[in-house]
């Protein structure tokens, strides 16, 4: 795709996942007296996240499991009123079924929880529950109840006088897993269930799967799930309460499971885990995975190298074009502006004026007003004229992106990267063509070396889900 890539700076791009439309069910606003400001919550979260990273075996961000959890988490937080907290998502190598959130945005999910979930909706439910605790400010509300009587009236004078920040910051280290501030009341749990169900609904997941997951833990019992209920006490009639809540929402088609979850679940089952006691005793290591996604193995390449410069971050940011919106990995770069063509690629993703890893988005004008199938074939012929090495694999398939019906085509070509033998590597290209309102075609080509494409595909799919034509 070298020749195609040289024209990439004539591109159009778009954002906002298929499920990340405006919230269908308005979320309640956080309530209750709180002596902590939002900025202090973020500061406390960062302070304690550093502590968690030292005291717990946290999977690295390069892990495909972590990257999947990050993508799933951000698809849920997009349902919150914006702007919201700077959410971060991490996975802990712990066998017990549990998850927790720190003030200000850090969310942690145990591997044991991923292993115990039967489908993606159940995992989304657990994460939405934790996100709700952050959004509703439950931990600092709980801290306010416990600390206000001890601190006395003096701190309230400092709050209104603007000098309480230092005093409250000293309390930040108390928001650790197992502390009283992260053990929620039944009222807070009930509220997190309801708000979590609303977030799931707006994100397109079946909210009742959250209730089914809790019911499964309750029925199975055992030590693995006991810690979850210790930190998340059952407010009573949990399943029935969520069912009643969902029945009040407008009817909707839900997502329950995805092939990506099935793949990640298999990886999670193969990962080494530690018991809570082993972690408490420090009997674990912070080992890196031998081969995470987007690595180049033992092959020597000229041009862009592997992680971290090519590897996508699990955190996404939004790009606003005059014609569309799209989200992309925050460690990748935008080439172009709101009025021009756009390329999205890692820092080292462009070699010899061609894209080796990334996405090209452009506009194509068919010769005549025609259907999207015919227009796609005209587009492919045009691309092949400038790049004869580009070959179509199979037939064009139907695809729907944010209710826009288009075509999806897999292709192969020659990468600007070369192997140790000096020959161009085989390149995989995924073309998605969508009809624009003016009769033109907006197309996206996701590009990667063939050997790396399947590792990058979840990132490409997440970007596509966020492609939203204006």
C-alpha cells in the first residue's frame, strides 16, 4: 500500500462507537455531602494507583487481556456525562473473584473475575458497577462520613477558606483495597447496581447479565467469590431489583457475548494467578508476558520496529473532523487536521512515505451515482491502479457502522517493511467503505503486516466502532 499511503493525507475520519450514542437513560447526579473536591479525588486515585502497582501483580498494559479490558471500560465510560473522570483500567493476577475502583478513575479487575464471567455482558456489568462507584463518588462520600467527626469543625473552616487540600491529601493513602473507605454500604451497592445497569443499557449490553453474575457467585459460594461480597455487600433482592429497573427502560436489542471475549477468556484461563494470601505475603513477581500483542517476534525488520512505538495504548482519545468523529489509541498520532485528509498511525508507523501500521481514511467519488456495492468495486479498482500489488481476498461483505450500511473487504499487498532477507513483508489491508450523504464514499483502510494484523485487529475494530459520520 505504499502508493496508496502516499495519498493518505487526503482522508476523512470519524468517531463515536456504535453503542456510544447519547445516553438512552439519563443517569442520576452524584449526591451527598463530600469534603473532597473532584481534583482531590483524582489526586488520591493517582497516589493509590502507584501503591497498587507496587503491592499487587498487575498485568502490563501490553497484555492483550489488559488492552481488551481498557477498550471495554472506555466504551462504558463514554456513556457518562462528559467530561468525566480520567478513567484507567487494569487487570490484577489474582485468583479471587473481585474488582475495585479508586477515587478519581482507576479501576482494577481480577483475572479470577474474567475467568468466572460467562460472557462479555457479565464482565461489562462488573466494570459498570465499579465505574458507578467512581461516578457517584461513593468512596469519598464514605470517607466524609468517617472523617468529618474526627476532623472536627476546623477542617470545614479550612475547606471554605481554601486551605484543606494539604490536610485531605495526607488522607489519600487510606484509600487502599480492603480499607473502610472501599467497603461500601448496602445503599451505595444498590445505587451502583442501578447506575451500572443504566450504563450497560446505554452501552448496548443486557443489564440483567449483571444480576445473573451476582446470582452465580451467590449460588456457587466458595472462597473465590467471598471477597467480592465482603467488599460489595448484597443490598438484598439484587436480581429482582435489577430486573425491575430494566423493565422500565425502552425495549432494545442487547449484546451478550462477542468472539473477542471468548478469545480473551481463553487467554485469561491460561494466565498464572495468585491467591490473596500469596499477594499479601509478597509471593508474586511482576513478570512481563513473553509475547504480547503487536510484537515482532524474532524477525529483523528495516523500518518501524515493534512495541512500544507501534503497540497501541488501551486508552483512546477522540479526534473531531468537520465531517466525522473517531477515537484512536492515545499513543498514536493524527496526520492532518479538521479540514484535511487524515492518517492515524503510531510514531514509527510510517516508513518510506507509506503507512506500515495504522489507518487511512479518505473520500472517493464514484463515476456515477450508484449503490455502495458498485461504488466499492470502483474504489478497489482505483486503489489497484495506483498500487498494482494490492489484491482483493474474497468478496465484499456487508458491514454496518453506526447505522450506516457499507461494505467490508479484505486485501493483501506489500508492506514498506522488509524482513531480514531484504524482501517486502506481506501486508494485510482491511477496507471499509461507507456511503456519505453527498453521494461520495468515505473509506477506511486499516493496515498492518500480515503477521501482526490479528493482534491489531481488536484495536482496528474499536476504532471502526467509533467511526461516526456527521
